[in-house]
C-alpha cells in the first residue's frame, strides 16, 4: 500500500492526514512536497496526523525531521499527532521523540499553537 495524504483546515491549523507507509521514495517525497507547498502558501501551523501510518523507515523518520526543520526555519510550527506504537518506539530509539511536539488529542493539538 502506498502512502496517501490529505489536508484539512481546523481553526487556522493545517492537519495533514497521512496513511500507509512513509518510506524511501514516493512516501517521503510526497510528504516533503506537501509541507513545502503548505509553507509556500503561508500555512505555518502544521499537524502531521500519523494515526494511519502503518510503517515508517529511517528515511521516513528523516523526512519527519526535515519537515519539522523546514517549517521551523520558515517561522512555523509542526506537530505530530496520533503516533502508532511502532512510530512512537522508533522515535524513542532514535532519540528524536523529544525533538517533536507530539500530541494524542487533535483538539488539544490545534489549541496548542501560539
């Protein structure tokens, strides 16, 4: 199953619903393009909803970091929502869990933007 992305707006925050696999190639490129596109249109408050992501590899993790950094460099904020146990564990192992602002509740995540 390849990756699917869809975006929606909630109270000025853009939520990117991701499903499938974030892996080297298509998945990571799609995510990069989506985030860049959002930033270029002035959407600086981004939540990546990873609840339906069933697999992520190291390049996918790299892409999350890259999305986070790119957003931050452009004066925006990027948060992660609904991590599956697999993704959560991978972020813990790679010591990247603390880099991200990770939320479990969508409404709280939306409110948490400054």
